[in-house]
C-alpha cells in the first residue's frame, strides 16, 4: 500500500514524494533526522524527539522552516493519515536544493520530510537468547570532526561499522571512540551491569544521547538501581555481569557476547529482563 508522506507542508502519496537531486542532504549528507516510535497511536517521547531534532539543526546552522509546534502537528497528522497505531516515524530535514558546491548559503528551501510506517524489529529469538556483538574497526565520529550528539544525515561510519557486524554475522557492532573507549553501537546505546551498578558511557565518550537510554536510566533509578555514566573500555564489557543495548527500535535487548567473550551467564540477565519489562510497561500503558 502506498504511504502518505509529509513533504513541503503537505501529505502526498509516496510516488510523488520526491526531492531535488541538487538537495544538499543528498549531495553532502547535509541535514538532520529523528527516528520515533508510535505506541498505541501515541508518539513516544514526542517533545524530546522534536527538541533533539531542533537542537541537531541548530548545531549545523540549519533553520527548520516550521515551528516545533507545527512539526509536532505534522508528525501526528502523518501518523493518523497512515493509520499507524504501532510503528515508526522518520523525520528528515535537509538543507535544500543548492549549487554543486558545499556552500549552504547557496541553498534554499530546507525540506521537511516525515515518513510514518510499520517498524521492522529484531527477531524475537534475539530477545529470548540475547545478541552477539563484535567491535568494529571503524570508530565513532571524533567529536572535533562531527559531534555524535548531532543526529545528522552523515551516518557513513556507522554504516561501515554495521557492515563489519553483518560480515561477522552480528546484527549490531560496537563502536569505540578515538581514545579506544566504548562509545555505542551503530544505532543503539550500550549499558553494562557490574556488581548491581548500571553503567553506560557519558556523552563525552562521543555518543548520541539516546532517548531510550535516558528513559532506561530513569526507570533504573526508580527501581533503586544505581546508575553511573562513566567511561568504559572493552574489558569492562568482557567482565560485566550483564550487558544490553537501548534504542528506539530495539527498546532493551541483551548482549551475551562481545568478540567471542561470553558475558556473564551467556544468557539475558535478570536486571536486563526487569528493565525491558519496565520499559514495555511504560510504553504500553
Ligand atoms: N546511537 C546512535 C548512533 C543512534 O543512531 C541511538 C544511539 C539510540 O537513540 P534513541 O534516541 O533511538 O534511543 C541511535 C538511534 C533505526 C535507526 O531505524 C535508529 C537510529 C539511527 C538509524 C536508524 O532504528 N538512531
């Protein structure tokens, strides 16, 4: 079935949802995006995603041509027009069409694109048994080059890391930062549990501050679990009691090995299972 896509202020059938080949989003990856879940017809963490989108845009000096309130309404309209009760929204803002030169001053009309669709999830087997990870040789962006806190259309190093994972037979891959510390996975944040304490790399490690990450840290605190944002290295993961990833699509998913080292019992751990259950209650209540 053809989707209704929000483009340039209107909902249009997907066949008509086209942008210019001169758009700098395509030519230079010059733009920002968001991925948002819809649960029971409601946009999850709606304000937080809209704020992150506008902050990403501000950081790259991209002026989004509509207000955050208009963006929120456009997201809701797109979700409704496609009868999405449980699904996924992709918001994209490009720099707009320009010349065959980098200069954004020579572009006009930033494009706002909203796609609301079904979501493709990891197989249930991975939730039941946990996933294996490998460490990619491709590192996360050096924040002096492009801040990982910006959800930009430049995801090429994450794409390359993802390919390394696929080649090794894993569905995700761990990315380190330029110092060799653990950053995050290609589209998910990472956590470990060691001696009852929940640990995850801080923003300074060069990560996207995932909204699922934030929600899970809050749920853990409410459950009486101590949460620490602290630099981690691969060794910390090898010797962790439990490990899991968080992300908009994944929610909370256990990791049971890294680079061939079995983590903890080799099965999804009890705290991971508890946090997944709490997250599902939060999103499905
Ligand atoms: N790190 C990176 C690099 C990401 O791109 C996350 C962490 C998790 O953030 P949230 O806010 O979703 O908890 C992301 C998420 C997808 C998809 O379709 C998701 C992301 C990027 C590309 C695709 O699942 N971003």
